[in-house]
């Protein structure tokens, strides 16, 4: 039995009239790799952003290591250090080079010494295959390179869970591979990850569990074989047919 | 013993530190306006010969102008010296623009106006006047080669374009000329002389001593004198010239007693003597470019000081203004507090900030300078140092503009930058300091450079509160040599060199900050080495 690290209950979120998330339930176990698929506007990105509170949920609870992070007085910045986030548009800090992008969070938030932070940063740069670009500015890097730096930045905070928000959607096709390869390496060492993605082949290969979202609810979830080969729900089938065609 | 020594050391250190801090101020001619007993502070334009003018040495009994390395001399200075002696006080002369004389007196920045000023009823409502110390006649200044050079009476000026100095009775008599085209009144004699020389006007009304001076200084000018019947009708109150003091000034009796013994013959003798002392330029008959070279050489020190003052005020003003702008810009990004009291405080500060920005962007800096400099003296009895006042005005003014520029700068930072910083666990403060502000500063750099250049040019308006910046020095020099084009051509070049150099430097800094477009991976760099 694996241990539960994150639990989402009755999560609701609306943007004005538009109800984007309707009563979402989700459990995440340590070491589990979860892919969230679904069409645009199904709420999968909003779910991910609600989990680390970049969007403030309207109702429900998010329980992390047994404590509700939405309760009053919960240390939000500290919670976020436990969740690494990788964005679709990379969001590297433009005013810093690659190495400093990875160091700054460690020194300001985790209060690590600069030397320790640098050591950690270099290890992770090596892990994503970007060690020779330590001094490059974001503007000098390609999309794929930027995303690998962003992954190294998230990893260096030693998070318990990594969240990926469509990490390859803004990349040119020839760069998708290098990013997916990096994520696969992380899956091999059982990093807990939640990945919102449109790469079906990748989701099938890397995931322990696949969640299909539709119109603000989790329509179906299960092991990749079930979702991709034998979906129970009609709308899952319909989505996959459209997508895999 | 040791403790005492230590204290002394600290005191000495503090003094040294403060002198370092004050050093630039003293170099650029800032002054301490001490109104302690024993000083008789007299205000004058030092630009209205032969009553008062500026010269660069202390010859013929000239008196040092406070806060400068120049000297004032003339009929007024001679009278002021005698008055100070009578009052047994030390004479201090403050160079003040004509419009600034009355406010300077009523706000206590000076003790008396000895500036060729007539005791009109209007002025008497605000200040007291002594008995007369001179009485003059009105004359007309024309071009010596012009149509009106041979005029004999004011009737000969029918249809002419005539003006006079703003706020003087010279201007109010102009309609006595038949069908005259009365022009807009002008700020000072320099402006009128330029207008006359360039044929914008046909003549200006002035008093005889000034006319004699102008004619002597510039052969293009001719003074037209009128006979008793053919001249302007004036009241004695207008042609008389008296010392202005604050209402109820106890020194007035002593001043009057002295002036009662100052006979008309003595007055005329003194006037003739002073007209002879007026500084004359011997460069007049040279080619204009030689004149420019001569003016530049003679006044190099003055111009450099003026340029230094201009740079100093605009640099400090831009830096402080940018800091104000950053502070306000960051304040505006603070998310609304859930604490009701804090949210209330936030709203109040927010209102004040908006008021500050709107007021200082919505009024001219020249007006702000007047209000701040004279207003603080009137309202709070605060006697601001001119340089400090200048720094304050430019800083506050720039701050109002910069806070809007910073707002735009923050706005243009991608939202993803904020989100990535938040996602990493940074607080709002950490996000601002580490991630957003460095990018904002890069974003606003071009606009800040622009503000700096604008400040260099706009500090010229501070001449209204007699800050000795570049434009003020240019006016001073041109009022002495009567060669306006030549002098201001030099000033123009200096301004351009300043702004152009700064623009280039900023461009260089920008390119340095942005770095190269392409990156050479580290392994390759190693191979190169």
C-alpha cells in the first residue's frame, strides 16, 4: 500500500458565470505519476493551478500531508515549496541566467547557503542535460532548453510533488522529445508527478494512472491500459477517437 | 579620558562625513541664508544698469552676491552700502528676479528691496517704502538705424510697436502714444533688448539711466529723450525710486533719516559716477564667432559651474524621482490586505499618492518652484536653501512622472514571472525584489534616461528662484555683455553636449545589460581557452 500525500475534496472553481471545476475528488499517492488529459476548456489546467493555489478555489479542501491548506493561517509560501511547478510558457526569470534561476528560490525561500544551492543546481542541470548552459540568459535559449532549465529549477527545491502544466505545448515538434525524455527519467526514479498533457503516447507510457477530464469533472480515471484501450465512458472514447485520428 | 577622546574622534568623524555630504552643495554655490542679526539682506535683480548690475570682480566697490562668485554694483549697491552702514549691519546682496522681489521681501528672505523700484500704490498695499533716493525721467529706446531714431516727442511714435517691462508703470503709459501697437509686456530688460535688436518691437519705454547704459553698451541702440511737453505724463510717485521694506519695519525711520540728507545734487553725482563704472564689452566690433570665443573664454568658469549645477540637480532629481516612482509603483502592487484596518490605511495612502501624481503632473514646474520656495517661507517660516529647494522640486516632480512610468514597467513584466516566483514559494516582497523590480528597472531605463534629459533642460526654469544653474549663468553673462545671441549660442551648445552625452551613455548601458543574443555553451568556451 502506498502512502497518500495529497487529497482533493469537493474542489470548486468558477470564473464569473463559468463553472470550471465542479466538485473534484482526487487522491495522489507518493511515487505515483498521474496524467490529466481532456479537451481544451475541460478544466485540467485550472485543477492543476488550484492545487498549488495559483487560482484560489471557491470551495472544497486540499489536504497535504494531513493538513487542509485552505484553512486559515496555513503557511502558503511554505506549502508551495513542496510542490514544484513547470509551466507551459517556461516562465524562467528573465533577469537571471540559467544557474541563478535555479539558485534564487533555494537561497531566498529555503534559506540555503549560496554554495549549497549552487551544488544542488549543478546536479540538476546535469540531470536535465543542460550543464553547459549554466551562464546562458533565457533569451539565448531555445524553448526545449528553457523548459529543461525550468524542470531543474523545480527539482532543486526538492519538492514532494511536481506539477506539469502542458510542458510541451509551446514547443516546436523537434524539441518535444528532449523534454519528455527528461520527465520519463524522473518517472523512473518514482518522482510524484501530476502532468497535464496532450501527448497521448507519452501519457500512456509514463503514467501509473490517467485522468480524463470533461466539462469540469473527472469523467473517468484508471490505469493507462484501461483508458486508452478499453475506456468505459462514451465521452472518453469519443475524445480519444478524435485525438488519435 | 579615553571616553572623551573617543567622543571627540566621533565628532570629528561626523563633521568630516557631513562636510563630504555637503561638499557638492558648497561647490555648486549653495548658500546658507542666515538671517541672524547684523545682516542687512538686500534684494535686487543685479541686471538693471546703472541701478544694479553684475560684474565678475570687486572693482569700484562692488559687493559679493550671496551664493555666487560674482559681484553686484551700481547706484542701488552704493545706496545699500550706505544704508547698511547707517544701520550698523553687514550688507548682504541677494540676486532676485524682478517678479520675485516682493514675495522675497514679504516672506522674509530679504530685508529690503533696493532695486530701482518705484513706490506705487499697488506695491504700497503689500510693503512700505522709504523716502525717494532717486527720481528719473521716462525715455524710449529705439534702434539707432531705425525709423524712430530721430523722434522728438511721443507723437512721433504713432503706430509703433512699443512695449515695456512687466509690472512697471513704464508699461501703463504706453497708451498715451497715438494709435500705438502696444505689445505684450516683457519679463526683463534682456528680453526687450533682444526684441528691439531683432526688430520684433520698435522701441521700449524705460528710464533715463537704463537708457544711457543700453546706448553706451550697444551701438545699435539709441535713447530718445523727450522735452517736458512732448514726453509721457507721469506722476511723481512713479518716477521716484525708493527702498522697499516689510510693513512696520523698525529700520524705516533710520533709513529715511539717512535719505533726507541725501540731496538731489548728490544723487545725480552718484548716478553719473555709477554710469561710468558700468562694465562695457570691448568685443562689440569683432566678428560674431570671435565674440562667441571671447565670451566662452572669459566666462568658462561660470559656464562650467552652471553646467555642473544643472547636472547635479537633474541627476539627483532623476535618481530620487526614480526611487519615489519605484516606491509608489511597488506600493500599488501590494495585494489588498484582509485586515480591515490595514486595508483602510492602504486606501488613504493610495488616495494621497494619486493626488500627488495628479497635482505634480498637472502643474508647471516653474509654478511649483515659486509656490514651494516662497510658500514654505510664508506659511511655515521655513527658509529653504535655494539648492535644496531646487533638488526638492525636481525630485518630487520627476517622482510623479516616474511612478506612472514604473506602473507601466511593472505592467509589462509577464504575469508568468509573478506566477513562477509564487509557485517556487516566494512571498510578494521576495517576488518584487528578486524577480520583478530588476526587470522593471530594465524596462524603465529608456524612459528614465528620457526624464534625465528633460530634467537637464527643465532645470532652466529654476532661474525664477535664482538657482545658479546653466540658464541663469547665461542670463547673467548676457546681461553684462548685451550679446544675447552669442552668449546663448554657447549655452545652447553646452546643453546639447550634456544631453547628447547622457543619451549615448544610457544607450551603452542598455546594450551592456542586454548582453549578446547568442550563447556559447561552456564546453565550447573552455576549448577556446
